[in-house]
């Protein structure tokens, strides 16, 4: 699903995140149910549920009978354990287990799930492209363009824009920051150590904007950046894949875009397309200014473009011959 949410972070009534909220572990719906009833469960049921949750990549797709067989139990034991969590039907539990799997997913879990499918290499490639297309179709069919324009206006109001993305999301943060700089915005995607990132966050103020990009469980440093920025009164926008992710929870506004994929690193096709849409919106808020910046850049950096050198034979060569 693709949506833009402006519900903001877990709030204390004034739009602020309390210290208690920050320290709370982020729980999936299934983890929250388990935590609530755990004191009333027998040791055997506690152990069973921990096993199911800890190995969600191996259990989220199983029927109640298949799950019982996996743990060498009677199917009625599975059903009663599910009911002890407050579910009326196993299908409701299975839906939350799948959501738990997606939220707690890791590259290893994705790869393990893909290997279990027993597809050929060619089929894996085709399947990946099919999911990419689905993610793009979801972006196109569910996007509210007016909300994209609203985020663009937030960027336009900001004195400085800092885009935080780590690991695979680093390329996404660089793409967005570089694109914004190209049309005249003071934007940066900090690189280097976690310490460097923290220092950069401390320089931001209420007139600036932090954009955070992270998915699934979300990376600790990225989430911490949002929380620190929020504590300093810095407006925040998040790119993530669930309205229950930590980035969505703590950001003032969040753009929810699916990265579902059988690939171990996720599919960023939809996210890149969303970034492209946002850059277009930003460039068109002040088109003459954008043109002026691009024109100046083109005039000053003409030498950056490849220019073929005529060869002695009259043919074109790549670079100079010796």
C-alpha cells in the first residue's frame, strides 16, 4: 500500500513525544498481544509462542495443522493457544503473524524464504520483476498527489534539509538530497559514522527539515535521528513501508511505500519513483528559479560532459590516444 500519513509521532497531547514513548520497545500487534497475556500463560504456551515469533519466516505461511505438525503438537493445542491470545479465528492470528514477519524481516529471512520456494534462477528473476511492477502500480493507484505537493511545500519552507538513509537506503538519501541541491535547495545526505550523523542532527533547528528513509524494523541510527530532531523542534518527514514502523510512529508526516520483494535487499522501485515525483513537485513550485539554477549549473560545469576526441584515423575514440 502507498499512502502519505500526517498523524505524527506518538504524542502527549501537544504533538510531542514523551520520554516514556521513546524508551518503549516497538511491538508488532502480535507481540503486543503476547506481552499482555504472557503472565497468564503456561510455560509451554509461552515457549511455543516465542518459537513461532522468533521463526516467523518459517511459520507465517503455515495452516494451523501444518503449524501443529511442525511443533509435533495436536492441532487443538495450536487453536487454544491462539484463542488464549484473544483471537477468535486462526486466520486472524495468521494475518498478524504475517504482518509480524514483514515488520521484523531481515535480509537473511527474506533470502531464506526465497530459497524455500524452490524456484529456478530464471523464475526468481521473473518473480522479482513482477513484484517490482506491483509496487509501482500500488504507488500510482493509491497516491494522493495533493499530499505530495504538501510535502514539497514543507521542503520549500525549510532553511536546510537533511536526508538520513543508511545501508541500502543510503543511495536513496543521496538521490533525494542531490536532486534537491540541483534545483537550489540547501540539502545534504550525511555520510560517515553514527557520531557524524548525530552531530549534524544537533545543528538543525525548527526552521530546518529532517527526512528519514528506513523500512521494516528500521535502523536504530535512522530512528534515533528522527527522535533527536523531534526533541529539538525540527519538523520531520519519513519514507517507510508501514504506518506502524518506528519511522512512521515518530515522524510528523510519513510516505508509506511498499518495498515488498523476494530479493534479500527489498524492492526500491516504488520508493525511487516516489522520490522522483517529489523532486518534480519541488521543481515546479518555483519553475523559473529551478530553471535559473539548472542553467547556471550547466554553464559552469560544461566540462563535466563527455566530449569525443577525433582519432588520427578519422574515427572517434574514448579519450586521448598515446
